[in-house]
């Protein structure tokens, strides 16, 4: 399978979407930092690390949807970036399966590209 690299933080979701449509779970997880936290669902403890990223996406492999992400804010400071985006997950028949507004922190990976360090698809969780 093709190895993709997000040269800018705003490209991460496009890479994840391409891997998802190919059914490449290893490719998807390559777009996450090894110490990542994924806050989805937002009312549950975060999924952590690359195994957490696998768990977050494995249920979508049979569907192979497209992720559309419209990044409207990107702040880069060295090897860390913060992103905000409107996103949707679209089934091959055009049905919108999920949508929301995300807040993410990205970090440079060993590959030289960018990957998600903190992924909050529905925004940051509330303090409890």
C-alpha cells in the first residue's frame, strides 16, 4: 500500500481518509503519534496510543467511508500544531454517518510528517 505523509498538519485527515477508503488500518495508525489520545466517544476515557487509534477506526473498515475535513484554523509552533475543523464521515452511497467540529493537536512524527497527538472529534472534553 502507498505510504502517505502529511507535510502540513491540515493534511492529516486527508491521509487518514485515503487509508480508510483503502481499508489500511496500519496506514491509518501511521497518522497518529505513538503517545496519542483520542477523545471519542467524548463521554468515555480517551483511547491511547497506536492501539487506541486502531480501536477507534477498526469498526469503519467494512464501510470504507470518506472523511471530509475542512480545517479553518491551524497554528504551528515548531513541531506542534493546533487545528480546528468541521468534518463529516460519508458512506460510499453518500449518506452522512457522522459530523462535528474537532479540535486537534498534531506533532511531527519520526517519518518527518505530521500526526495526531490529541484528537477531539467533537471538541475537547468538559471538565468533570
